[in-house]
C-alpha cells in the first residue's frame, strides 16, 4: 500500500479492504503466494506470465463476478474517502447500478 501511494505521488493510497481481497484472489489463482513474514510475492509462473492474464476475457462464474464487484466497490469506497467529490458525476449511474443489484438479490 505504501508503494502504491509512492508510485501515484500520494494521489492514491489503497486501503487494506481493497488490497487484501485482490491479493487473496491472486493467491487462489496461483499468481502470488504469502510468505512466512506475511508479505505476498509473485510466484515463478506469475512472473513469467504463465496462464494468468489480467483482464483477459473468458468463462466467468457468478462467484467470480461477485468477487470482482466487491473489489470494485472497495476501490470506489477508497476513492470516495480520499476525495468525497470524486464520485460526483457518476452518482446517478452508481445509484442505478445499486438498484439493479438490489432487484437481482431479491
């Protein structure tokens, strides 16, 4: 998280709620592993590209989509905390999406 903040020149500091779910997903997919000291690292196949391609289209399950929604929600939460005005023009679309998801979950 510190490195992400440094790389963005202080513009964005992700929260544990957005970083750790992503790291857990990458570990389940065999791209990273958790070291004994608790830090994460890419495994050899993750470094060489292996069979994992970030953002590549392919078959998805409902569980995959829900996990992705969770990660995107964490991103929006972080963005809103860092700059409450950042979501500004997107709020109507966000509310419409919330309504659609609420209907889907009933």
